[in-house]
C-alpha cells in the first residue's frame, strides 16, 4: 500500500488534500503539522509521496521539501502561492521537487501527483541498483585481497589464485565472497 504524507499547518487543508490523494487506489494518508513531525514520519514510515503546503509555522517549507528530497526517494510536491511559483520552482527543481500553484487546480494536482509517484518509483529503482553495485564492488575488493594473500603466502600467480578461488566456490557450493573470507581469515591476522 502506498503512503502519502501531507505536511500542512491547517487541518482543513490536510482534509482537502487527503480527499484528493485518496482518489489514487491503495493510498494511506499520513499528516504532519510541522517540519520535525514530518521528518519523524518519513524516517519511521515508508513514504512514497510527500506534499508540503507552504508556509509552515516553524520553518521554511522550501528547505524542508529540498531536505526531504535529498534524504529519501519519495516524490515531493510543494504547494505555494501562484505569485511565487516560478521563483520557488527554480530554487527547488535541482532537488526534483514538483511545485504546484495555489489555489490548486484538481487536474493539474492529480497530474503532478502522478509524476511525483513515477519519479519516486524511478528513484527507488536507482537506489536498489546502487546498493547492488556497491555489494558487487565490495565482493570484488574482498576477492582481490584474498588473491593477494594467496600470491603472497602460497606463491601463486594471479591467474592461479583467481582459479583457486573460483574452483573452491564451485566445489564447496559457496560464494566467492565466502571463499575469500575464509582465505583472509587463514592468512591475515
């Protein structure tokens, strides 16, 4: 189930936005009245969409939207007065924040919500790919350290050390990472 967080000081605005957001299927709506509450909710819940209604009573809504966009993969919508929309949009577009003018036009808001949702999905995919690649790099570094240990202590060539690790992994039906850890445990203090 998708979660949306609405950050707004006014309860009436939260209710109106909740009604709009709830038109999307399978959406659970959370609400926060200020920046610190919003940060806590984003940290403790898996939130796909954050809607920040400017102004906020305790802090700058622009800074909050930019900070939330930098720290997680949620799609961020920032609601601002139409007279300020162009100026604010140029300040937050680098963070991937979508600016929606107030008063809100329902069709434009729903399109912006869809774009924010698509953007969040793409960011999450990129984050997963980044984690996968970091794990792969970590494994390669570990295997290289193990090869160096085999070269140093058993006087193998690099090709022989590589083949040894691969063969051990296949024969024992374990990963090269596990073989490398065993080698390092044996030869490194």
